[in-house]
């Protein structure tokens, strides 16, 4: 195993401990010597490991003291939240709470963009738009569709909307949310709690409304909002199932060695 793999694996384990609260904010991290001894590595590699943990945002270096654990939940930004979410998956209660927040922000952002665009006159490249939907449908019809690729296309579709609307901050938030979800397989799968074909149908329906030039009625908009909310509740419920199975899989070997 290469040293870089060792550094990444051990840094991930230490980050998981911070995320789980095993190390408390303000406390000192184990020293370079302690990390080297626990994980059977030399001190240079242990130093690199703690440096990587600092790059994650979980600790900060204090001259003459070592590395101090940050209050990642209180003071962390979007990038740190992304790392925290990734390391929370083995801890269902934490992961589900974070995923609910992610879904809530994503739902409000996407719904707002769709409704604003539908009621406005912002130009969009319909040829490129329809080409993306065609690609989405092509992948969705495969026997084993690549869910990560499907979600990547959908994020790009919303990004195009936000660009057309001139909503650059919302686009940046969308990009960060997309990165958070796309690097966690359980989150990606949860977003397809319904069949991938249903996603295609929604995008086709939206494209048809925009092509018509007349826009949806108030009743259609209200129905769309209701369906959107119901869908995201299914997404959260599916995520709960998936991270629950992760915890069960981790518990089985522990029980066997107890």
C-alpha cells in the first residue's frame, strides 16, 4: 500500500472520529508520535496525515501545541460541511440530519429556479437543453443506469437555469450541494427513490411548458410544488434505509468478534 493511500485512509479515520464527537472541539489531537504509534507508521507519514486533516478543516495547527480540534459544526463553511457529511455516513442519526438539511436547501433552490424561469422570459439554449434531456433518457433506459451520471446531468440542467437567471450565488451553492451528494453513493441512490424514468418525464414536461410560451397555470404550479415536496420526502426516507443498512453491515463483524 502506498504512503499516500495510508495518509488518506488514516486522515479519513481521524476525521470520522471528529465527526462522531470522539474528539471534542478545543481539545488537542493525538500528537504525531501517538498517531505514528497507533497506526504503525513513521513520524513523517503521521505528520502528513495530520496535515491532510488540517486541509479538510477539522483541525488547526497551533505553534508549540500541535493540532487543535475545530468546532466543525459551529464554524465550518460549505466545504467543511461537505467533508463532515461524507464522514457521517456510518453514523445514521448524524447523516440523516445533515441529509435533510441538504435536501431542504436543494429543494428550495431548484424549485425557486424552476418557478422563476417558468414565469419569466430569460433566454436559454433549447437545443443544448433538449440534448441533455435526451442523454438523461438514454442512460435512464439502460438495464443498470449509472445513477451518478444521471444526477450529474440533472445538476447541469439546473445550473443552466441558474446561469440564465443570473443567479450566480445560487449556482455556487448548487455546485457545492452537487459535490456533497455525488461523492456519497447512498445519497446518490436516495435521489432516485423513484424510477429514473420519472426524472426524465418531469424534465420533458418542463421543456414542453417552456416551449409552449404560455406558462403553467396556478393550479399546475401548486400541483408541481406538492409533488416536488412528496418526492423529496421519499428521497429522505430512502436515504434513511440505506444508511441504516450501512450501520448494520458495520455492526455484524463487531458482533462476530465480541
